[in-house]
C-alpha cells in the first residue's frame, strides 16, 4: 500500500474549493437582497471541507505510523513542527503585518498578545485550522494507541461507539450551557475559544482517515462496490442539511448568519454531511481517475492547496477593499465571479511562489515548511 495516492491527495483540491466557498460566502451578505440559495451553497454545503482535511491528515499519519508499530515521538514532532508549525507562525506574522499596514494601530504587538493570537489561531480567521492540526500532531501518540485498542475491541463496534460519542461531544461543546464569566481569564479564554484548538471535535473524521489508510484496499473496494448506497447516503445528508437550513429560514425566521452558526460542520447535519461527502468524493475520484479536465484542475488545486489555503484570505481582502473603494454593489453574479477570480488568483500566486521558492529555498521553507526538491 502506497503512503500517498492520488485519490486521497486530490481530496485537497475539492476541499480547497469548499474552503474558499465558505469565505466568499460573506460577500453574499453585502448584497441588498442576499441570495439564500447561493449563501447555502457557499456557507453550508461547503462545510465538509474543513473536517475533510483532518481525514486527509489522519490518512497520511496512519500510512506512515501503523498502529502495530512504535515510533520515536520527538523526531516525529520535530518534522511536523517544521512542516506545519513553521509556516503557521510565518503566515500568522505576515497577516498581522498586513493588517497593521491597512489598519494602523489595530494590532497589539506585545509578546503576550502575540502568543495569545498564535495559541488560538486568531491572526486571521482561517488559521485556527492549523492550530487544531498541530494539536493532532502533539497528541498523536494517544490516537495511535487508541486505534490499536479499537482494532483489538473490534473496529465496527469501536467506530460505532466513537460515532455516537462524537455527536454527543460536539453537541455539548456547541451548547455547553456554562457561564464562564466568573472563571479566571485564562480559563475563560480556553472555554471561549474551545472550537479553535480542541482536536476532539474532529476525532471521528481523523480516525476514519486512519481506517482508510490501514485498510485502504478494502476501503476503496467497499465504497466503489456500494457506490449506489454511498451516493444515496450523500444525497440524504445533503438534503438533511439543506432541508434543515430552509426549514429554519422559512418557518422560524432564522437569519442567514444564525443559520450558518446552527448548521456548521460540528452540528449533526454537518457531521453526517461531512462523512457523506468524504465517501462520495473518494468513490467518484476512484471511478474518474484523471480522464477529464475537471479532475486535472482538481489535481492542480491539490498540488497547490497549501499556499492557496494560506494566501486566499489576503486576496479576498484586497478584492473586498477594491469593491468598497469602487462603490461596487454585490449581486449574485458578482459574488460568483469573485469566487472564481479568487480561486484563479490564489492558484497563480501559489505557482509563482513555488517557482520563486525553487531559487530561494529558505523562503520555501518558511512559507511551506518544506525545502524545494532538487530538479
């Protein structure tokens, strides 16, 4: 079994389309009459993308570190801190410098405040993902041993139990019913920003990636043999989250922003939709291969996904400022154009940065955590 394969890797491409969609969704709200369907498409139906990256991470880690083997923790951690921690810190500082430039005085550069921003992933709204990923790396020995335990207890029963516990935990953390205002400031922050750093919210998805890695052939065989059932489950999950969105929008008068907070990826609807999307995309990619232009484009996105992830909020902010300066009123068509423009600019930026990084290895290391391969 290969440590990497194109099917899993290409999930990064379709996930990046989802991540960009989530962020572009904010433009819909700027329209005089926001399009509720476009908002659902961008802000709700793109929510599979963030958990899916943890599926990919789980797959990659368990490919290299199978449960029956031992691994040296410190070398493992050093490698991961370089690969993920270094670019996270560098890009966080770059965004803080950028915001200081466009909004002078908005950033407190005191060391304690910088540590606070870095610890919770608050330098820019998309960087919390890297914090959660780093916590998965820090705690990987626990999940490595957990998978071995699940194998001994039986994977079907173990994953069923983990599935139920995940739903319960996510519901509790989203609706804790706790007043943290009387707690010490440190505990208040840990509570208030719990969604920014706790890897437990995505543990089932992460372990599912491990399952796909360890039993890859069986995983692919199962989802392709039962492609109709996988497609039906995906359709059910899509209708469940989409139907819930419109039910509360039309019959309970929920605002669009409240709907996003209600049906985000940690909700029951979002959780099932994530699982359905992962199984469906893996099955489709297995059948499609690289036989069409769409898959080639997704592969291109996958190859450039890291820099696209880091840089697209910068270009989105530039586009937003240009629209405000030009007095451009948002419409459905303009939001769609902005989406595709943002994808294009971000991919081109990644290609340019990658080529510059071939000549400046230190820059490549700082921005991506990897030294360029010698050609």
